């Protein structure tokens, strides 16, 4: 874990500040802001992340965490 990880309550507060449930999300950039916050936290927790944008202004965050058993795929 990295030191940039927010405490859970602070993370939740930051997340709910972003007006991401709205038809204006793509135009206002709030969807992007939400994905950036989630990506930063996932990266801090050791996930491999990537952002995919199939529809303009509607980014999707993909997070992957590898397990400890190399026999599982």
C-alpha cells in the first residue's frame, strides 16, 4: 500500500462530493473526476488499472488484482 491512500471516511466524502449521477456528467467532467479519484485509490491499494472510454465523456475504470496462486488463471 502506498501512503497516498485516503482513510475510508475521507475517501467516501471526496467521492460523494462529485456529482457523478447526472445527465451532465459527460459535459461537466464529473464522470472523469470520479474515475480519477477511484483510479488513484485503486492504484494506492496495489491494483493494476486502466481507463477505457468507449463513449466520449464516459470513462470506465478497469481494475485488476492478481492473486497469490499462479496456477489460477
